[in-house]
């Protein structure tokens, strides 16, 4: 929920700061400045809400990120790293995804708060409001009434007809793109789980006037170590794009794309680390010699493209959010 925040006078605050400035400072140092403003700000309910929300949101996110980082370090340093490889992959995914979420949320909250908006984060915002009600004796109903009054005082945003027309004209393209991604994810999911042996080198041989095709599978048993993260990524791709089609929100779609690109990069890096390929089965010596190098180069390029695309989308998302008031 995003509402316009009333710009109270400096006298309404213990710190003598304007609410938008004090609210911004609540988020600058994440949960640390949240604690600071909960201690020093005694009067302004809106600022105290920002402080509590900062403490709750970034405190929980920091615990998740640090926990995932600890698991990464532990699994990498164990005497049997191969045994804990699935846990290492899962920890890296959790670490990367929640780090992106934290940075995105941090920038959005600072920008919106400084420009006089009251942003209540789902779940975290409700928890912060409940705790603040217990500390200050302010009921949720009173807070919601104040938020509604602030909303009526704000001037409604009037999107231009051109912007609406542009958004509507691109909807079919977005739906087609997500539909294609879902179809492609399903195809890969079926192929790698049931027909992975057909990822092979094929060589034709003439026998009794006919052509016989010899199949040399390229994947080794180590592919089983890659399959769990590959399946998880493909399933999340199907779910993410389905949600994007259902809701068709810009921020939701972009965050989904960023997360899926990062997961895709994690899958490719897993292929590079385990390298579940056996090119020695190829009867052509020259091809068998050069194939591993080609595979490494191709996988490296794919990982780099996915990483760059995720970074570009992230920067573009931040810029668009900051430009939108």
C-alpha cells in the first residue's frame, strides 16, 4: 500500500526533522538506523512506523542473507564438498535472490519516503504496525484512518493517455513472451528428465546400403548433481511467468526476470563446475579434443549474458522506479 504522507512541521518530531527526512534516515542504515530512530523519536507516529518497518524488514532479510552466506562457507569448506553440493547451490541461490530483494527494497523505500510516500511492505509492514501498536498504544484502526485521510489529501496521479495506450499495446507482446518462456521451460523439463540420453554425438554409418546412426551420449552420471537445480529453475520459471501473465505488473515482471536470470546463471555455473560431459566417447579424435573447450566457452558466454542481463534489468528497474513519482 502506498499513500501520500502528510508533511508535518518540525515541531511534531522529537528530532526536529521533517517526517520525510527522518523517514529516509530510518532506511539509510537499514535496521541499524531503524533502531536508532525508534529510540530517539518519541512523538511522530509516521517516523516511528518507518523505523519499526526498517528494523523488521531489513533485520529479517539480514538474518536470511547471513544464514545463507554461513551455509555457503560451511559447505565449501567441509571435507566432503561434493556431498553437500546441493546445499551449496541452494545457499547461493537464496543468498543472491535475497540480496537483490534487499537492495531493491532499500532503494525504493528511501526514494518513496523522501518524496512523502508511506510505503507499507506486505507482511513486514503489518508486523511492524502490530509491534508499534503494542509499544505506543496506537490501534491499527487509528493508523489506517490516518493513512486514509492522508490519501484523500494527496493529489491523485493522472497517467497520460499516451502512457496507458503504450502499456496496453505492449500487453500482448508480454503475454506472448511469457507464454513462450513457459512452453520452452516445459520442453526442457521433460527433455532433461526423460530424454537426456539423446544429448549426444550422432554419427552416420552406411550398412548394407542403408544409413545407421550411432549415438554417443555426452552426459555422465554427474548430471544427476545438476538436475535438481535445473528442475527447480525451470519450475520457478513456469510459476514466475504464470504469475506475470496473471497480474501483469511492471515491477513484479522485472523482479521475476531478474531472479530467473540469476537462477539461470547459477545453473550454467553449476554445469561449468561439475562439467557432466564426456566427450571422449566421440569417435572423431579431433572433435573429441576441441569439444570440451567449445563447451566451456559457450557456457561461459551464456553465464556472462545472463549476469549482464540481470544487472541491466536491475539498474533499469531502479531508474524507472526513481523516475516515477
